[in-house]
């Protein structure tokens, strides 16, 4: 069993080239506003998706500033992931993660 914080660290790992590492993940969907969810989703190969940073000063603001505004993933306990081979980014609630790399989350 993994603690949630250790599972999140696995999701945030980078390879030698500085790109996100692949991991497998199983989670449950939920949408309180639409009163839907409960579907178990498994991605055998996924990466953590992040906003791109702009490296140009000027209209974009200071170098390294997040494009598109700040997303409050830590406050809302969410993360964006992308299944390998897909361009769709999916937001998930970290408390609904069941497994990472085949190890269940405590």
C-alpha cells in the first residue's frame, strides 16, 4: 500500500530529459454539480499534465509565469492527467485515486 503523498510524488517524477514519467492509475469519477460519477477508470500509461510556462518577458509577464492563470490544484485536491496516446486532459480528485502503478492507495 502507498500513502497518498507517496503516490503523488510518483506522479510528479521526471525522466532524465526533464519530461514527466509514465505511471498507471486507477481512479473513480465524480461530479457533484451533475450528480454523476462512480465509474472506475484505469489508464495503464498516463502522465501528469502541467500548464506550460512562458519564457518571454513582455505581454506574457515575467519569465516563468504560468500561462492561462493559476490553477488551484493543491487547494482543491485535484490533478490533471493525460493518457498516453491521447491529447485529452482529465482532471481528477486525488482522494478518488484507487491505485498508482498497481499499488493501492491508503
